[in-house]
């Protein structure tokens, strides 16, 4: 650090907020308190400006032309792939496949793995998975007779590791587990899970759609075969996500969709496919979206991850402490080291009503099943309300959230 090049500026939430134009909005006459970050994060000026700039100055299709604009667009697009590779600590950019989001990335893997799945083969998921990491495997159950096995959670919302170990056996082909729960906030020991699964001969997919936002994702340290991110929760555009795979694991997958750009040669009687990652990128890719995600990750890398983490933790702790004082509120998920996602139920009130009334006070929270219906069943709730914090939220907003909840309560008693 002597030369100062790796020193990042101290975390200044006011300065961070300045970079998000939308945070100046009023909602129902009050300042917006945006606490729906686990559903989608807002976009910094850097990303907005980059998208406009590419469209105004450097836009074209990629890979096709030999003209200047095409070359510029291709360079920016492939540079974004390299940024994602660095963000995930992948060995090479060739291990990064663009997808339209986390959901498509998981479907791509499930579809490819499916070729090798025989009736009775087992796939382990956990009770805390997002539907995106459940339904593609259910479809393999329907199509191929695969058996879904569910690793249970403990009452604090952490994974029951002993039970998980008990599920592994010679029939286990795949373990697909979330890095961080989008409801409980639980961060799973994915390196340990990977080690155990590999010892049983299974492949491992880690759903990092939340985990990559709240921890530093390091695919080499985790050791997983596949890791999935989605751009719009990482302050990037919608319509873009990425699948990381070890080269061996990517090469084990057949093409997902057929079309331009994913082939080597096409003849009337035969085709040969391109190598990963292009094998999985049929058609014109989401060019602007990929470049925008690259910009978002570059922007994010300007902060000290430990400072972001400490800030988000303080927001969570403040909100959880305030809700802890309310005997009519139940917080879902109290696992140690959990991320800044706070889901809760309110006695005598439906989550949707809670969220709608909080909106009157400018507070944006999500309500419902949060795409995790098996988890809701396990927790014995029909729905919950969720506040999820990002680096641009403030302690004042955590208080405004708790205050709005207390006011909302008056509508129900
Ligand atoms: C959001 C989310 C997904 C799905 O991502 P999309 O961007 O909707 O495709 C998958 N898993 C988790 C844990 C998520 O939070």
C-alpha cells in the first residue's frame, strides 16, 4: 500500500447516493426509501452514461463486421467479459458465458446436464432455493425421472449440514445450491459443500445471484463447477447474466440454443460447434447489457468490499434491532453472518397489505413468496415482507423503514 495505488477512498454514503439519480425521487410526497434491492438494484450514473455513450458513439453488432464500429463494440463487449472473469476470480474470460440472467444460466446447465441424467439419478437442492434453482431441476425430474432431494434448513435459517452430508451418495449427480438466500439472508458454506459434493462424485452449481452482491465471489476458492450471477442485482442492466464454469464443466455441456455465432461450420449434412463460451451464445448477444454490466462491476470495484459489507451490516443491524422491539413482528432467518436481507411477518396482517401501506410513506419493500415457495412452507408462512439493503441506503432509511412499519401497523389493529 506504500505507493497508495490500492488505497480506496473511505466509504461515503452521501457521495454514493449522489451517483444514483433515481434516489432523488419522491414517492407519494416523501423521499424514496428503496429497500427492494434483492429484487433489483438501482443503476449508478456510470452505467446510465455508458449505455447512452455506446448507443451514441460506438454501437454496432459484434463479431460480424470488419468495420470500425463493429470492432469497437466487439472490444467493449469482450472487455466486459474480462471484467466479469476478474470479478469472479475466474482463470480466464473464456469461462464466462453471457446469458440473459441468472435464470437462463441455471436452465442452460440443467438442460445440458440432463443429457446424462438417467432415471433415479439424484439432484440435491436446498429448502432455501429461489424457484430459478428449483424449477429447472423439477423439469429434469419430469423429463428424465431424476429424483430431487432437499437439504433441510435449521430453525435459524442456516443449512443443516449434517443432513446435507446424509443426502450425498453414489447416485448424486448434481448439487445446486444458493450462495446466499434471497429471503433468509443466509450465506451458505459453498466451498465446504463443493468439497463434500465432489468427494461424492457430483457436480456443483452455486447460484450467486445474491451471494455475488454481498460477498466477494471467488470461484477458484469455492471450487465449484458452475457459478451464476445476474446483472440487474449488481447495479447493471436487466437482460444480462453470466454463467461461469470450469473449462472442463463447460465443455461437458452440449449447445443450449442453435443459431448464428455458436457454430464452427454449417453444412447441409453436418455441423460443428464453437468452443465455450461462444457455443452457448446463439444469435446476437445482449451487447449493451453486457457492456453495462462490465461498467457496473468496474464501478463497484472502486469501493473497498469490506467497507460496503460493514455499511450494509450496520443497516441490517439497525433495522433488525428496531423490528426486534416489536412483539408483533417475526424476523425470518437469524443465521450467523447473514447478509443484509430482512424478511418478516406481521401478526394479523397480510404481507401485501404491509408493503402497500409502507409505499404510502415512500418505502419500497417486496412482499409475497419471493420466488421461494418451498421455503415459505418450511417456515410455516404464507407470505412475508422483505426489506433488502444496498450500499446506497442509510441508517436514516433503516429508521424510516421501521417507523413506516409501525405506522402501517395502525391500519391493522
Ligand atoms: C434473482 C435471483 C435469481 C434469478 O435471477 P433472474 O435475474 O431473475 O434471472 C436466482 N436466484 C436467486 C437467489 C435470486 O435472488
